[in-house]
C-alpha cells in the first residue's frame, strides 16, 4: 500500500444494520456495559491489560469524535431483537506506525455472552461492505496476536488472507510476551468483489453520502 491513504468523509455519521444487528453510533447508555466488557479478563486476554472505566470511556469519546468528523469509526453493536448492546465492530485508522501503515483496519470486541453466535462475523462483513462500497477503500486490513485464534477465525471467515512473511513484533508489547508476535490479514476491494462480497446493499444502510 502507498504511504498516503485517502480517508473519505461522509456528510453524516453512518449507521448500518444486518439481519440480526444494528451497528450504530454511541450513546452514553452504552458506557456501563462497554466498561464491563473491557474489565473482563477473558475478553481482554490478548491485550496487555483490562481497561479502566476512564480508558473505556476514552475509547467511546474518540469514536464519537470520529463519527462527528468523518462519519465512520467503530460502531456500537446491538442485537436488533432485544436492543441489547454487545460491543463494537468497525473501521479504524491505526495511529501507531507499523510496517503496513497507513491503512484502514476492521476490528471487533464483544461481551463474552455474545460470543459463539456469529455476531462478530456478521457485523464485520457489513463493515467490509461499507468500507469497500460506501467509502471506496482499496484495501482493509486486520491484525492481532498470533495466539488470538478466535479473532483470526473471524478474519478468515470474512475472507481475509494472511501472509506469514508479514507477521511482525508489536512494538507496544514487551519482548518475550506471547502476545508480541502479531499476524496481519489483508483483503483488497478487488479480491472482495471476486469472492462475491458485493451483495445488494441493504436499503436501510448507506444513507449518508461521501
Ligand atoms: C474475537 C471475537 C469477537 C470472536 O467472537 P466469536 O464468537 O468467536 O466470533 P463470531 O461472533 O463470528 O461467532 C462465530 C462462532 O459462532 C458460531 N455460530 C453460532 N450461530 C451462528 C450463526 N447464526 N451464524 C454464524 N455463526 C454462528 C460459529 O459456529 C462460531 O463458533 P465457533 O467459535 O465454535 O467456531 C471475540 O472472541 C472477542 O470479542 N474477543 C475479545 C476481543 C478481541 O480479541 N478482539 C480482537 C482483537 S484484534
């Protein structure tokens, strides 16, 4: 990827939906549940630590600002049928310089109670469609600790590919930690289309224009 990346800006914050999920902008009412999942050691097993309430709130603040400034970010995910908030799925731009940056990353973090039901995959597929169709991105990446099998399985289910030659040592993780070795998954818009990703858009989505 080139050293410069065009970051499209939408006229209004995008909100998406899938068969079972709403991917929406953040509400203050999400803060307690998001702090609870960020304080769960099982959810945060592959991160340096759990997050404090203030760090959890700071993530929401940053994403709210991104929605206000460019119209897309990590969405709050809720189950349509119940309205229950379960975590986030979305697109972000890594701030840290890594071997493959600048780039747009697809990512996810769900409450333990929401695992094992296909929600991350369902939300991530819609985030990819939004990234490629609405934002027109040429490529979307994802990366995680090599040992994070559940997250890697999501990357593989949504059609992303890893080249082990691009594995890297994450500079924020101390040498010797089993979490330091990371793998990179990529998906180009071209490959996504070839794989049949370009399904008809959900008429409820994409109401904002670039
Ligand atoms: C990464 C994470 C989101 C993955 O969650 P997950 O539940 O494994 O993934 P999905 O939501 O896609 O669900 C897939 C599972 O649901 C099952 N499933 C059940 N009903 C399903 C349905 N209707 N449709 C699809 N899959 C379904 C699948 O068979 C699969 O099960 P398996 O794990 O036994 O193979 C979750 O582990 C998490 O939040 N981890 C902590 C945060 C984290 O590590 N984030 C990534 C950092 S890079």
